């Protein structure tokens, strides 16, 4: 029994090291990434606990959040680091990166479910996202969580095209887009995570 526990511990450690190495490779490809993946993972896990994910589901979510940008390894740096508006052709190439993640991760048994979550994290709740146009609860819950966590981190980070928003403004923007771009329940879970620090309940609601 102790030997089995030791083997499991070594396997878990190997997966952690693999995840860290792959995430570091993705960061090297995108000059704007910084500690983005680490922050997205933190927010995603906090949301996952609020919505009641089981421990195994949280593990898959952790791997997916940490590696959600891994497909960018296969995207030209010219596209990733462009400051202006992408051409239609470049945008089409960029949108393939979540699908490219599947080919990189699906052969690693422990990361197969994480790969599925990554593939669909750019779907929209209203069905207007990519790569497959899934909508509502047909989008895997982990993907819906990563979408909100990633959007919140991008909104609250300095990026080449705009300065960072404060947390209250970023949460107001997520609330505005709840039900169209984002799952309203996942957005509400992020509000719960941050409600003690920010008074964000009475923000206006529009369309996205």
C-alpha cells in the first residue's frame, strides 16, 4: 500500500512538472502573458469551489486553467504580439489555438479531460463563440469557468491596447456580458469570491 501511494505521489509530481513546463513554454510565446496563467488558475479554482466542483473536477480544472494558452505555441509570434487589429486571416489562425491544444495534450492520459476544457473555453453562452458554437450548459462547466476567470484577469491587467481596469469596473463588465458571452451563474460565483472586498452588486446590466 505504501508503495502504491508512493507511485501515485511520483506520478502526480510528474504531471505537475509537465504542466509547469508546458505553461512556461506558452508564456515564452506570448509577450503579453506574464503571470496570466497562474492568476487564471487561482480565479478558476476559487470559482470552482463556490459552484461545488468535486476534488477530481478541481484537479482537471487546475490543469486546464494552467494550460489554457498552450495552443499558442503553434501560433506565429507575429500574430500573438501584434498591437493593432488582426486581419481576418490572422484572426482565423488565432482562433485555432484552443483546438491545437487538443493535439498537444490528448496523448497524456491525465490531461485528456483538461484538453477538452481548454478546447471550449472560447465558446459563448449564447452560442456565438468558437470553435464549435456550443451554447449554455452544453459548454463544459470547466470551460465556462475558465472563460470568466480569463476575462477577469485580462480586464484587470495592463495590456498593450489599454490600461488595467479596477476590480469593480471589471466585474461590472462581466455582469454586463452575463447571459450572452458568459454563464451568469459562473459570473455570480466570481462575485461571491470577491464580494467581501468589492461592493459590486448594484452595477448596471446591459448587453454584450
